[in-house]
């Protein structure tokens, strides 16, 4: 946790000149009633053998406080969050959770340079950490790199994750900047070891050049090196790669981003714990990311497709193909509606086939404003997970209704 303490010090240093009066505090509290026909996402074979349905009903409290400060040279944002679930039946007590989150961002600008730090901390239950939401945490900020495994055994345990990502951008000329960024993350599971879930840490460092051809177009070229170490599989992987990114403002409402690259990974991991045999190898993988954003006064739209190589809590480096859609729109002055779709296809690098899976998540929701602060809402979520190597799959259908209190920001008060 020394890295986390260091990150807090850096966040404080970046915002050292910000007075308390400049802070804006916006609370948000939600109370929801949920019903799920398969909360453990048990496979169809398991569900068919049960005498009773595996459905469950629960209540959820979700509270967060957004603290932000913006000056001419610095930006600071913190969002602590607490979420808890309580189930109606005693046999579902193992599904109950008390989740903690902290999202933070800080940046400071000088005449010819900008420095910043993004931080993410979570301590959450197995069900919430291993089953990803379709909606982004923040549609305007990229989610932390997912590390979920889909392994749901022992749901009463939890996963702790710390992620820090500092960066520096220095101006070389009027249109050219020099970039340096890094990422460190540490993932730990509670309880004794279990197949499919492993503690790990990852470090990444990159340098690059950014060139702005004009106000609409920007090109970035980066060289990346990273190291991945997983405890349970004794996995040690060193990766080097190159990546190019092109971003363009298409219009007043649309933006476009395209990234492409290649990564070369040298890995060594424990293949058979019983025999003590290891596998070593080299894998070269192409990476690709394509995204569109649309922002208007009444709608937010994100479209993303990507293929990447990322560390995973299964204990292996993972190739991930992902497709996401998110839309939120104001339908009337009081009614908002939205939907989100997410599809993930994963496989591990090396001769390991038991973690190949497909994950689907889709949902829609609505929110009706009773007052500027209070609203009623509801929604539906569909989740499906398929394990290619086992021939198993499970499906969940969930509905929820609830009430939300959301404080007014300064911009909301002005409007």
C-alpha cells in the first residue's frame, strides 16, 4: 500500500494551491429494490438440477460524494463511494456485500507542461468485481482496465484493487508535445487460493510524441514496456510494444479516435502445479481500438470496439475483444432514458484454454424527475456468460426500482 500513500501525496501536491472555498461538493444517494432470477449466474446444467429456483430479492444502498475543484491551472476530483446489498432470504446471505470505491483525478498546468495523476481504489464483493457492468463509470472518462475473471465461487469473499496512472506532457514546439505516462496496479483476493483467481501486480511505462496538425486533428505515437507478475500461476511476463493514435473532431457534436499497435510478450508460467512444469513462450499480438463520441444538450452516445492485451486476475495475460454501446437521452424535460450493451471475448496467451469465455451484458433504464434533486427510476439488466472450454453457460435477468437524491452542482443552479 506504499504506492497508494505515494499517490495521495502526489494528488495533494498537484492541488496544493487550491483553497477549501473553491471546492464543490455534490452528494448522490440511491435506494434500490432488486429482483434477480439467477444472481450467482449458475450454469444451465446446475439450474436444471435444482429443486428450487435460484432467484433472489435484495435492497441496495449506493451513496457517493463528488468533490471537485477547478482553477485556471489545476483540477482536482475525488469521488468516495459506498455500496451495500442486503438480501431477503437467509440462504442468500453469502451474496451480501459492503463495497468501497475511490475515484480520483488531479492535474496541474504550467506554461509549457502539464502533469497529472489518475487513481482508482476498490474493495468489492466477488459478484460485483467479476461481473462487469454494461454502463461506463463515467461516459467522459475511460474506465480502468478490466481484470475480471468470471469465476464466481465463494461469493462472500472480496477483491481489493489499487491503480495509479501518472502522466506528464511537455511542449516541444507550437504543435508538438513530448509524452511520458505510467501505470501501476495491484490486485489482491481475500480467502485461500482458488483456481481461476490470482493476486497480481502490473507496471507499465511509455514515452511518445504528440503532434497536432490543426485544431481538429491530433496524432500520437508511443513506445510501451510493461511487466506482469501473478502469484498463483508464478507468471512472469515482459511486454514491449508500439502504438499510434489518431483523434479527430468531426463536428460540433461528434469526435472520433483510432488506435493501432503491436505488442510482443515473453512469458513464463506454471503449467501443471502437480508436476511442477512451466511453459515459456513468445506471443506477438496486434491491438486495435475504434471509438466515436456524440455530445449534445440532450444526449450522450459512446460507441467503442477494441482488441487489446491486458493483465488478468486469472493469473495470465489476456487477449480481449470488446464491443460497447452506451446511450443516455433526455426524452422530456422530466424523463431520461438510456441503454447499454457490452460484449467481451477473452482468451489467455500461451497453451491455456480453460479461461476462454464470452461475456454479454445489456440493460436499459429510465429516470423521472419529481423535483430537481429527487427522482424515481427503474431498469432491466440481462447477463450471460459462456465458457468455451467447458461447454457451460449461465444467464441472469434482473429488474430494479428505486429512488435517487442527487445534489445540484453550480452549473445546475445556474441553469
